C-alpha cells in the first residue's frame, strides 16, 4: 500500500490522529507499507497504542461525468 499524505482528503484535519503522522512525521515522499507492516500498524492501533490510519485517498472523476472529485472511505 502506498501512502501519500499529499493526496489525502483528510490532510490537515485528521493528521494529528493518524498513525503515519504519529510514527513517521508525514514523510514528504510518501511511504510504502507491505502486508506485514500494515498488519503491525493495525495491531498497534487495535491495542490503543497508536491512532489508526486515517488515509482517505482522492478519487478522480473523469471530466464530463457530472460528478465531482471526492474522498472514499
């Protein structure tokens, strides 16, 4: 999973309560997490030791579709 804070809909609003910010201080170049790292982050969050991942990526809608860009959950 690639995480790029610059493409997150929650950027600025949810950063203080996101595991990426807490553990990695919002890396400018983004970060790639493999399955084991994702599992480890989820386990730490489930135990209440760190906040969960709050990433909400922007979804790009094709021009002319009548819809606007939005985040997905």
